[in-house]
């Protein structure tokens, strides 16, 4: 975890050196290759560190506490992201505070590059703070990294896949997660694009909507955790997925230029976004077998999430290309959520037959 977060935060901070040219001179000089490389490495560091971050959940919380702890983790993450975004927005809208151009923001990049630097420093400092308080579990593998470093990870994933075949409830849940997460990840990644290009929402209002999403996600994560303690994880997830289906329809019918309607949709998305992520993670951890190799299982979980995101984005773009409207792409997301809902019902059936031993 420390390796990946350090790599990612360093790459993010190095984006401070990235700049473009506008036909004249630029200081520092144009560096498109550096920018692309740093962005890719930062993404690898972020997603790589999250695998280990998620795998600590079974290490630090008993099954009955995992929903609450998982929700608290997401809520604190949203608090931190909002705080840093507000700081960076001050630099963005008032570039003269950091040496930018007050009357010609397009010619000034210091405010944006400084934001990347601050994100990298913030990321590394709070990562080190977290590592100081986390337990130091013994490695589950042999620790021999001399041979087949690249192929060893794939062997671990194949091992988890073979174990999943022997755990029907976990296999069913991952299938459900795969489909409804296609919708969730797609909404997260294209919401701003949809608002700007299809609904003609001004950039300033899009920024406000992103802040609304993250602020509302904080109480949303705790509320959904509380609901799961009353009706169970599976029924809560089914309720949330139904709500997501409704949100897709609302997004489909939103009027062009409807700023306040878009704010309302952003608030509703934020309320269920953090909750479905935190509850999915804790539910998966409850269904996992008792093992010291939690990282391999959460690696499989993370790979499932990423493949779902790729397919979701590809489907969104393909439908837009075929129909000429992103509205149709948004409406089509209902299909992914519906498939996830059916598979959640199928997973819940395992509980009624006694196949799920831990509380869900």
C-alpha cells in the first residue's frame, strides 16, 4: 500500500511540471509526454493502493461492524476531498493569489499545476498517517519476488476464481456487483460530461454539482449503513439499485439548461453513491471465507469493478454513437442495474436456504 500510494502521489505532484504551449513560449516548456506518463502512473498508484486499503477491512473490523466502518471510511474520504477541492478552487478562481494572471486566466497555468502538487502532498501525508495506525499483518505469500513477478498476480486471481466456484453466495454477489457497478461507475465518470454536452450546464454550475455530490455522500453513507443494520445488506442493496434505476430515468428526462434540476439529481446521486460503494465493500468482506490472504480476494473484487467500468463506459459511448444522444445512453444504464437487481435477489435466495453463514 505504501509503495503504490507513494508512487501515485509522487506522479501526481510531478504534474506541477506539466504545461502546454499556445503558440508562443511557455515556462516550463510544453511537456505532453510527461503529463500523460504522470497521469497513467498516478492512476496505477491510486487503484493499486486501494486494493490493499480495502483488504484491511476484515483485519480491523468484526463482521457486525464492517458496514459502519466501511461507511465511515468513505465518509471521511469525501470530507477530505471536499476540503482540498475548496482550497484548489480558490486558486483556480483567484489565480493572482499564487502568481497567476488576474485578467487572463487562459494564459495562466500556475493555479492548476499548484493544485496537482497539493493533491500529491495531501495524498502522501494522509497515507502515511493511515499506515501508522493500521495493523502490520504477516505476508500471506512466500515473499519471493525473484521470479515471475508479473505473472504471480494473475495466478493469485486464478486461485481466487477457483475458490469462488466453491462459494456460491460470494460468486452470485460478485456477479450482481459486476452488473450494477457498470451503472454506478459510468454515472460517476460521465456525469459532468453529460451535464456539459447534453444538458448545457455551465462549467461553474458543474463544479458546484460535484461538490454537492460529495457533500451529500457523507450522510448518505451513514444512512445506508444504518438501513443495512435494520433490513440487512442484500435488501438494502436491492433498494439502492432500484433507486439508481429511477435516477437514470430522471437523468434521461432532465430539461436542457435545467441547472436546479441538475442540482437535485446531483444531490440524489450523491446520497446513494457513497452508500452503495461502502455497502458493496462490506458485504463482500462478510461473504469472504476466513483467510489471511484478504488482498488476493480484494484484488479480484477490484478487477471486477474495473472491468465493469470499462464495459459501462464503452456501452455509453457506443449507444451515443449509434443513436446520436447521450440521453439514450443514460436510459440504457437501467438495464445494467436491472440485471444487478435480479442477481441480488438470486444471492438473497442463498441466505434463505442457509448457504450464507455470516450476517448480510
